[in-house]
């Protein structure tokens, strides 16, 4: 009796597998959307007799993508792990100040400034992680609370830009190879490193597992607390890099450089746009970079078209909601295919 | 059986409470290498908790655990793993988005030059799958593309990959169809021959007698008895478990004269999963729907209920042609569906017993809210739920009590057509019997019941007629009391005469 079954089941299974594989990978869709956007943008800008992707346009897109990219890379890690970080925007401001004030215009203090900023960032990430894992506060509330604390500190101690970045360090923000800023390349290097970490190392595997189902991960012997804390530390360090980069561009630290750009929600939007599940467990860095580039291209195109800011935000909102709705449909379709009666 | 490698585990006086409620009250258990040791007990007797203590998931409040004579203490599942203990949990512990190999080695990924050694992970997984004769599963497949039975195999591979010498299995056959159970038996016996100690928790009497060498019985968190299986009869066992005589009896069937009008009729109905369905269910009868996993038996219930609606043919409820394209319409026509996945689809686990009971009534029917609350005790009483109160969250209830809450939820809207999919999966003898009696009672009151079950004795014991599905279509109909062989023959695509 059992032999009869073995013949019928695998055949059905293979059919199911084929349909799943024929569907495009979400990351591919993100980059197809980016290409489509570049084409449409080029045409629209072209109608005005200008060129979107000239030297300046590319530089513009990549510069916009650098700071947001760094924050979004970190955000990807916490979101994949099933968490969230709303404190990154204030942290970007704080680290820009720490870096610029420590450097105080001296070349010799560049390295200590960078290290101190990163150390403080790591500390904030550790606090976020501990609040979530030990005090068991929901990530949304925990990081919102930390964001409020950081805001309080910034409002009390700063009224505007402070500190001074030495001229030498400003090269980080402005040097470029052709239309490609060095900083954008460094951001992509960080992205590559994090991609490797997530897809090739054990802690990376465990982030996917904890985000996929924390109980399953725990029952399988994964140290879930450590995984969540690591994700938060890495996320905050990534935000610290963004703060240092912005200090180098601005020539000083600025308390609200992160919040003015809305890096907290913007980074989450980029991650989700890049196909990562907000609930965690599925997605990745490659998609996030695609999402960041889409947002940067939208902004650059709108600027070239001199669109009014309200319309700009409406379109960004529509793009985000459409993308998430599309992913949700695909998920449902996949699940229907993967499931036997 | 080699003596050198066998492991013994001894649990002594284990106690464990949750939120002040004692679940284990001094349980002793001894496990030897090369034996299948069954643990039996009613709802909430503490079987699953005991297993989780052994697996390091729960820390006992008191008592000792010894492995090979040395006392151990597990801070977490990884400690238990290191001691050679692996557990296959009742709920699947797999990540659907990750591959088979990634799931098997989750938490123990082999590392080479700072990276996860994916090649080795895949190769080792393939080796274990081959050893089990499961070459239909590819280690790189995402788990979401596998069937329930294949996921079970992955669970077992996951446990084996830890080089476990003690394997705990919690209701391993709960999600399997009959023919897959045979494969699992083979597997368990092979593991035993290798000197592995198997702790086997199951509600199914037949399994326990087929497989186990010794049986330990728990009742209300206490140790009742431990005896070699050969010295026990099923009557003994039931008496130990429930403290009264209660066998695998089924309530009396309906009488043909009592049958009422046709409540549910399908004429040439079909969709992507099922085709050419012609069937009628009358008021007062229980019609069994048999079939292998994937034969479309659950798809029929889902289609009638409007989850994945029929796209062809017609469906009549109480003699009127209806197109049901969403569950809400079905509910309003008096159709109810008890799904096979009570935790996923049947209950809001973090809501109270009362809120769950009133879920459908509040959602689909107008008014009646005031009456609603006062009704709850009567409803819960009818299905005999044992809970600490109406406000207890259902996730804290045992499987049997959860299932009773699901039934209460539907009784609250007085359905006329009741579709039940695996109504007794993973629940104990006492609760099972209660569910059976309830279903028969409802039929007697004029409800048309369509019952799906992969447990053949249950299906045959309960049904007034049996419809058998094969490959998305009805393969035939059998009368009450048909043999298991006849059902299997139809289900596997053979004629009634050619019983294998």
C-alpha cells in the first residue's frame, strides 16, 4: 500500500516546485522597477530638454543614496530579525556631533572621532537590544523611547551645528571617481559586507531564523537574545557611519541632520520597498539597496522636474503602498501553490 | 542492539508549574537505549510538558534529570542537544522561507573559513534523506514547497542530524495520513535497532501497541504506572488514563428512517483542486470523506465554505442553489467549518475562551449581543470545556479543550451543515469520545455532518456513509462499517475488489 503512494506524491510535488520557481525573485523585481523608473524619469526629464543621467544626475542619485543606504542597511538587519529601529534618525544626528566635536578641526583627531562615534552608536544599539530582549518591550516602543531620550539630549545641549571637521576629512564626503562618490562606494562595500554576513555566516542565518519564527529558532538551539542584540548593535553602528559621513559633508555635526531627512521612517520604507518582510525572516540587503536607489532616483527626478513637494510625497507614498501590496499578493499566491489541499 | 552506545535517561520527581498551576507533580520516567517508551495520558496530563522538560525547553521546578547516571541540568534546548537528546515537537518547528538543509542544521550550521559550509550542509542532509529513502525531497527546496508529510520527514532528519541518542516524539502521526504512518513506523523501528531511546507521546492506542516496548501513564501531572506493553491491554490502559472504562467505541449510528431533507448538495462542482463532485448530505447523517493527503478532501470543505470557491457546477444548501464565494456567506447560510488547523485557522489563541466562543456569532450575525454573553456558559457546558474560566486565553488550554472551544464557536450560530476536518487530531481519548458524541448528537438534531479524517477507524466508526476521494475526484462510495482495506483501495485509485 505504501509503495503506491510514493509513486504519486513526488510527481505532484515537482509540479508545485516548478510553479514556485518560475516566479521572479523579489530582488529581481526591485531592480526591474528601478530600471523602469530610470527610463520613465529620463524620458520625462528629456521632454524638458534636459538629461537625467548625466554626470550631475548620477552624482546626485548616489549622494542621496549614501546616507540613507547606510541607515537602511542597518535597518534591514533588525527588520530581518523581526525587530525595528526608530531611534536611527536621532542617532545619526548624535554621531555626527560626536565625530565633529571630537575632531575639533585637527587631523590627528579624525580616527578617535570616528571610533568614539561608532562606540557610542554601538552602545545605543546595545541598549536597544537589551530593552527588547531583557525587558521584553516591543521593539517599536523600546526604540521610540530611546529615540525620545536621544532627542531630549540633543535639544538640551545643542541649538545648531557644532564641532569642526578638518579639511582632510571632508574629502570623504566630496571626493569622487568620475560621477561616482567615494562615499557611495564605501556604502556599497558596507552593503556587500553585510550581505555576506547575512547570507554566509551563522549569525546571519540566525537572524533570518529569529525573524522567521523566534520560537522555532529557540527550540532549535539558536541564542535568540544574542541574535537580536547583535542585529541592533550592527544597525546602530551603520547609523553611526551615516552620521560620520554627514559630518564630513557638512563640515560639522548637526543635531537634526538625521530627523530632517526622516531617516527613521525613510529607512524602513526603503527596506520594505526592497522586498523585505516587515515581520522579518525574508528579504535582504540587495533588495534594500534597490529600494534606496528607487527613492533616491524619485527625488532626483522630481527635483529635475521641479515638482512641488506635496506631489512628491504623494508619489512616494503611492509607490511604497503599491510595492507592499504587490508583494503581499505574491505571498498569498505562493502560499496557495505551496499548500496541498 | 549494541550495549556500548546505549544511553539511559532517568527523570525523578519532576515538578513544574505555570503561573502557579501545577502541570507536573512528581513524575518519574526511565528511558533505555533501544526501546520505544510510550507516554500516555489524557488532556493536560502533562505529557507535552514532560517532553519539553527533557528537551530543555522548560526548566523543572523540582526533581532531577540523569543521563547515563550523571545528573544534568539544561539551561536551554542546546544543552539537551549536547547531551544527545532531540525532540520532534507537536507543532512543526520549521521555517517555511528557508531551505530544507538550512532548517535541518538551524542553530548548528557547519562552519568552514568563517562561512557556513553550505555544500557540506546540503550533502549531509541529502545523505540523511537518502538513508530514510526520501529522495523526493531536495535539501535546497524551501520548506514552504513541501507537503505536511514531507515536513515531518524534515523534522525527523533535523533530530537525527544532532546525532541524538534519545529522541522524543510528540504526536508524530497527528499530521500524517494513514499510509504515511506506516512509513513512520518503519522509521521508528529502524531507530530503535540502532540503539536509540525513543520517548513516544501519542493519543493513538493502536500506534502505542504497535510500536512501544513499555508504557508510562500520566494522569493530572502524576505518575500512574509504567509497565511493559505486552503486559497491558487497551482496556487496562484506558482505565489507568481516565480512571474509568472507555474504549475505542463510537456512538450508535443514525437510523435511515430519521434522515431529513438534503441539506447540502453538489452537482458537477469543481475548482482548481477538485472536479466533478456530485454528492448529497442529508439532515441527520454523518457522511465521511476519506482520501489521502492531497486527494482534495480538505479542498472540498474549503470550497463549500467559500475559502477557495467552486468555479464550476452548482451547490445547493437546503434545496436552494447558492454561490458561496466567501466564508461569511457560508456562515450566513448555516454552514460551519471546523478546520484541520485549529491553532492557525480555528482560534484566536491570545483571546479568551468567551471571545473565541462568540467569534462567529459576533462576526456574522446581527444583534444578539446581549443574549450572547449569557449563552456562553451553556455552550461551554455542552461541549464540556475544562478551563479555569471564561476569561482564560485559549492558548493555555490543552488541544482537546481548544477543539471543544472551536466546536462551541460553531454551535453558537446553530449551523445546519457542519463540515469537520480532522476533528480529533492530536487530542486524547476522553476528548475524542466527547467530540464523537457531540457530532452524533448534532446529526440527530437534524444537522448534516460532513466529516474528514485521515484516521480510518474513526472515519469508519463514525460515518453513516463513506465517500472516498482520489486525485481531486470522488472515487466511490462505501456503506457504513466498510473495511479499511476497501477505503484504502479506493483512495489509492484501485477498484473496490482489488484490496491489496
